[in-house]
């Protein structure tokens, strides 16, 4: 990918705003698969994806 990949404002806007909000579902699946209490929040989190930073926002706000 080159630096021009998000040069178009429409593409950049779509990438930042139109991504699905799956963070809570993923967290619940991890807790279920690992036999963890669904009500207990995670103590630590790490966003290793490349995206618009939405997972980091959820981790920081402790919503998952």
C-alpha cells in the first residue's frame, strides 16, 4: 500500500466511519470460549489491528 491509498477524502471517511462495531461481540466470544465470567471486565487490552482506532477507544472506555 502506498501513501496515496487514502488520498481520496471519500475513501478515508468511509474507512473511519463505516466500519462495523463488533468489539463487544468479540469480547463476549473470548470470555465464553475461555470460560470467563461475562460480567467481569478485562483488566488489560491490546488493539493489534490496523484500523481507525475504534477498538482502542472501547478498551480505554472499558466498555468491553
